[in-house]
């Protein structure tokens, strides 16, 4: 069974951010369910919903995404959908 995770990417806009993030996910065999991105002046923002294996730890993927973010100058986080929803509930 699949669960969903939410990836957030925030940082200065530059060429290749989406390609690098989606490339890492493809290399890891992770399916992107939905994606939304926008540019606010010079800042790039993106939300991605991905499919996760129900009983598989997301920590290794989260660390790879964080490392990728460091290398390209953006902040990348990965959270389970339930945690993301709980943190952003009004």
C-alpha cells in the first residue's frame, strides 16, 4: 500500500532545480503524484506530492534530498502527508 509524502523546495531561482529534484526521485524509483511551483520575484517555491511505500522509512530519501538542496543552494524538506497536514491545519 502507498502513502504520500510532501516535498517542499524553497530558494533563489536558477536553472535546473525541478530537473535535479525529479531526477533524484526517478533514480530512487519514487513516483511524483502532483507538483506545483512558482517564482516569487527571485525566489523559487515548489510543492510535490510523492508516493511512498507504507512501511518504508523516509529518512534516507529525506537526507538525499537535503544533501541535493545543499549542493544546489535551496532548502528541500520531505515530510509524511499526515505530518504536513497536521502542521498546516488552521
